[in-house]
C-alpha cells in the first residue's frame, strides 16, 4: 500500500507538472480561499491576543461594582445608586478583599483646561488604593495620598494622553490645571497603558475622592462605583456572590426584584471581548470557506475533464495490469496534491495579506497566525481535495479496459 | 495441459433486440512456444478473440484456462493481475503513455507488480536493449518513429516476462520496411522460446507464423499448421 502511495504520488506530480498552467488555474480557487481564511484569522487572532495582553495589565483579580438601572426604570426617573455607605459595608463585611476604593466620576463637566488648551477627559475621584486595585502606577511624581483625601487637597494625577492633549510639558509636576472652575496642582503622572479597541487607557484624571465630592457640591446621594482587588486566595466568583447578597440586603431588594447593581470582573470583560472576536472570526471564516468549497468544485471539474482526456491512458494502464486502486489512488492523490499545494501557496499569501493589513492600519495589532489555523486550512483543503477528487477518481477506476482502450 | 485452453467459448452482444454472436463456440488449445496468427475479415470475431485471450473481456459462456488457471472465475482486479503477470500486449496504435519516456513506459507494468525503482530501471533497460532501443530511453513517444514506438511497446510487453505475447495488428500502422523489421523481431522472440499470438488481416504477416487460425462469423473456419513458416535467424 505504501509502495502504491509513493508510485501514485510520483505519477500525480508528473501530471501536475506536465499541465503546469492548468494545474495552477485549477488550484487558484483553493489558493484564494485559504489565503482569505488565513488573512482573516491572522488579523482577528492578532487582535484577540493583543486584547488578552492588555487586559492582563488591568489586574485580573479585581472587581468593579456599579449601580445599574434597567432602562424601564430609567424612563420612570428611578436611579439606582451605590452609596459610600455601601462601600463601608463591603469594607467591613466583605471577605477576601485586599484593597478597596470608591470611584466618583465627574458628572457635570469633564472639561479640563491648561492655559489656552481645553480637553475632555475621564475625571475621577478616588483614593490611594486605586493604584493597587487598577494596577495603575506612577511614572513620575506621586500618587494620591490619604492625607490628600482627608484634607480635600486640590491635586490631580493625570494620564499620558491628558498631558499630550493639554500640551503640558514632559514633566507636568507642579503645573496647575483647571477642572470645573477650580485649580488643581498636578502631583503625578501615570504609566502609559496603551489602548484597548481604540480606547485610550491613559486618558484619565484622578483627584482625591473627597475633593471630587465637594466639587460635585450638594449631591448627597452621589452614585459611586467601587473597585476592589482580591486577596490571592479569594475566588472572584465566590466573592461576587457574597457581595451580591450583602448589597441586596442593604438595598432591601425583595427576592423577585433584580439586582440594582452589577459586579464585573476584568476577566469577564476580557471573555466578552474574546467571545465577540471569536464570533467575528467564525462568521467571516465561515463565509470565506465557501470559496474553498467553490475551489474544490473547480478541482473536481478539471479532474473530471482530465479523466475523460486520459481515458485511453487509463485503458492502457489497465491492460498492462493496473488494478482499480492504482487508478483510484493516482487520481485521488492528484486532486489531493493539487489542493494541498494550493493550500500551501494560499497560506503564504494569506500570511502576507494579514501582515500587510495589520501593518497598513495604524494602531492595529500585529497579525498572528495560530498553529491550529494552519492545520485547519491545510486539513480543510486536503479534505476538499479528497472529497471532490473521489468522484473523478472513482470514475477513472471503474472504466472498462476495452472501452477505455477504444476511446478516441 | 496446454498453455491456453478454450472450450465452448461464446461471446454475445445485445444490440437493441438483436443478439450479435461475436464468438460462437470456440475450442482451441495453444501450446507453449506456439507462434499463432488469427486471421479473418473484419467482423469475423478475431478482435473479440484477442480481448478474451488477453483477459480484457469475459466470455458469455465457456471455459478459458490460462497456465492452468481458470480465468472466467476471476474479478476485475484479479484479471488485472493476470494481465500483468501472464500477458504482454502489443497494439496496432502502440498505446504508449504519451507523457512518459520510453524507459517510463517500459517500467510501468512493473509498478503494478510492486517492483522498486532501481530494479525497474534495470529490467526496463534490459528489455529496451533487447529490442535495440538502448540509446533512446529518454525519448518521449512523440519523439520516436513508428517502428521505434512499436519496439518500445514490445519491450513493455517483454519486460514482465509473460506467458504469452498478444499482438493486435502489430504492423498496421507501419510502413513495409519497418513491418519487416518488426516481424523479424517477432520471429526472433519465437525462437527464443516466447509464445506469440498475432491478430492480423494481412496474409504476409500470418505467413511468419507457424500456425494460422482463420476465423469467420465467430467460428474457427480453418486451423492449419504451416510448414513454410519463415524462421529467420
């Protein structure tokens, strides 16, 4: 059997080579199919692995709790809230929490000014624990201190993007910026984190929590969000369960009422993105693999023509002793080799295409071809070759030697 | 037991509602090292005879023993094997593989026998040398003359060392000079101990043979052993 395989491959290669142009055109469908599948997969997978890396820097074992108001309730003017009391409760009774910080977003104005420059940014009031919870560290200056919070100091820590937008000097420490009509002194700058899906992670201004509260004025019922990081042994799922119970009790929710808050883990967020990207990969990949099928039909077509064309040859081979499997293997292997060669060429072109796309679009992550997609593309084109090669090969193998010899 | 034994062989074809009796009760035996010609006009059944002798076709009824093997009990694959082992075909139109060199053509039957490449080359070279084409091994069929092509075909038939050589109008496409050369080669092969069966409608060709079987309407009309057979050395 092995001998027959080698001999069939040999004659298949000779035949493919003898009809060079035709073989190339035949396999073009497979080339294009595989190239597009690989290009799509390489771009989306590059994006996916990039997002994975980015989320890892967000702190994988942190939780974010925010209030959540269903749309229907919003229409009725009801607003769910998380209060500082909720945070105190969690701080006191929550288990497995390493550090916890409130985050209060500036609701009225997110405008920030420096000299004549004005920019919009995400302005948050928070505490020194934020840096541990969100894995945001200082590159120059210092972070917000407990005493900043206690004395409601007007100080701010800014991200790299904010400095750029405001044309602040490279070292902006001790510069003053205007937020909501008040002057804040910049005391520190955060390490840049880059972008996630085009969203800059460095476009933020941190001020002390209490400073922000006083800035927001008499809003006693301010809605905060709570970020916390877990101890190493704590399980995110268990903790969020416990916190849910805690908060539901605190908010006096009846058992048939929905939660008026959401607890999000960074991991969950990453999984959501991953799911979306995988869906995109599968859908586009699926559409593109239709072209592989079309390519396979092209191969079948040419193989059928080739069988007819070589009817006499088949007759000769049968007359001098070829058995069914000799003829079957020869044509099957020819179809298989055609589509595998097409798959290989397509692989190269697809990789080039993917690299080209990700290089030509700025801020796009580099292309990444996972091994499974190479295997899949070659496997699938091989499968297509066998699938669409069987019919012509069987036709050839079943030819009657006398009829085949007489064929003109 | 003779090399070939046919008894009660018939071959019927159905053409619409008509039954054509291509062979109608043939009993014939061919001994080893026989040199036999089937002659007859077209439609006499000699081509069908050749197909059945060559195990390309099966008779409708009757028994065919080749080298003591009962052939008509075999399936398509077993017939392929018999053709490969026992029979060397030489066709009127040469029937060489167009994309294979002379050497490749001669090696081809050995592929189906499972013989390795280097051994195949060696055997094929030997056969090509035997027919006097040792210097033309790398030529494609369309680079060879008709006589050379037929020599390649004969080498291909010889290379498997078959029990019988079956030639179907072997000189039908050749000029008279080449015809003589090819028939001389046949005579030599006969004297070397090969068994040859030639189907022809040319008396000149048949005169080379030792035994002439004339066919008519699917039956053996005349079976004579000629003593005037020219055996050249």
